């Protein structure tokens, strides 16, 4: 819409100039040049663009430089430009300036309303800083208890021993000292309260039930889940990274509460689950009918399943000693198979059964 109104203004201005041009032409003056009677500007007619344009004269250049801050050499003059743009002509005495009138007309009578948008913009631009105060840790992760009413002469070792009645007290992985703290005043005297960090969160509930309201040397204790105070603004980038050694020792500390059943007896090796049977066949037995190999394999699996779960049966049909291997699920099942097959007769041949040594390859 604004572009159309500007075009209309230009068109009307050209019509006015054309009308003035026709009036000048009747006087017998130059038809391509005329002076606007309103402001004295000299215009030239452009035949290509068919429009009137201001004539470039010394007066025109001087007015342009005065308005836009240029020196006589054509260089920009920052001082003149600043003065011309910021310091308007002095108003007449007793008459308020146009700028003052505008300021009075637009001034907000309520200054609080004017400041509120600025405050909102400032709050949006700046990050909100966390105010110092108390905060609670998730109950599923909090393993710390705060104890008050302690004797004023209690030691760190005695405090750790007292709290260990309810669970394992965590140790620092580097110094291996108990993670307990007895608070002191500015003069270095004990205040009668302390903090204890357990290894497991279940110890917190146990301490609340067993140690709270109990007495130590005539002092009544009070136990509660610890709360912490944030001092200043939290910056995650300043948090120290844990070393590999620190994490490794923390894992070792966590394993103190792991329960793993001990295996009875000596641990058997994997290859002791495999039985090797020799002299079970001759390679020539499969030359006439290769399908006989499948019958041997199925019969051997059926017989060995009497001793336990069979994982795999392999017949090394090209081995001159007629070797077959049977893999069981457990070593004890392989032992039972050896007792049954070793020295046994099969197809007119005496079998030899033993555990696989884990290295010999019978594939030919």
C-alpha cells in the first residue's frame, strides 16, 4: 500500500512539473530548464527517462554537503553530520521546540509501566541465577544422614564406629578415610553435629530407626536425612572429573555388598566337557554308502544322551583311528560317558574314550 502511494506522489509531482514547464514555454525561455517558484530549485528535462531532475549546480552541491556532512573536498565530516542530525536549529525565544512538543505528547504519565518492558527484556536476555538456598536430594540417591546432639569430645573414629551399626560407611577411594564430618565453629571447637555418608541408601532408613533418639554418654542424638545448601551459582563445567583409579576403587567398594555363591570344588575347564572316542569305525565303512555316516551319528547321540544333554556330535570319517567327539553341557556328564564307553565293544571293535586335551585337531 505504501509503495502505491509513493508512486502516486511521484506521478503527481511530475504532472505539476509538466504544468510549470508548459507555462515557462509560453514565455519563450529554455524549454528544457526551469526554476521551481516554491523553493528555487533548478530542474533539467531528461529526454531518455522523460522526467524532471534537479540540476547539478554549485549551489545544489553546497546545500547537499551542508545537509549530509561533507567537506568541500568531498570527504565525510563526522562532526558536521552529528551536529546537523542531533542539534536542530535553535527555536525562537518563548516558543517550545517541535521535539519538546513531541516528547510531552508521547510521555507516559505512569513511569512504572514504561520501565516494566525494559525489565522484562533484561530478564529474558540474562540467565536467571539460582538463589542460594536449601535443596533436597532424591530419596533413592541420598545416602547421607545429619546427626545432632553428639558429645562435644567425640572423635571421628568413634563417630564412624557409631554410624557403622546401620551399614557400611563409605570411604574416600583415594585417602581410604571414612566419609564422615564433625562440624566445628570459627574457633575450631566441635559443635555437636556431624554428617555421615553410607554406601547404600537403605542404611539411612535404618539409622533413623535405630540411632535417632538414642543416647551416647548421656547425650541424646537426633538423626535425619541430610539436606544441602547451594552457595552461589552452580557451574557444571567446574566439576572435577573422576580419574580411572577413583572409579575403579569406587567399584571395588560397591562390591563389598555383592553376594555371589561360591562354586563347590575346583572349576573345570571348557574342553573337559568334550569326550573323544577312538576305534569306533574305519574310513572304508562309508565308501560304499555315505548315508551310513548319519546312522552312526544318530546312534551315538542317542546312546550318549543317557548321561546328559548333548550339544554336538562329530564323526571324523576320514581319520584312520575312527575318531568321534561328543560335547556335553557339563563336565560331569562327560565323565559318566567315559566310564561307560572306555573299553566297551562296538561292531567288533574295542572303544577308547577320554577327555579332549583342548588342542588336538582330528580333522583330516
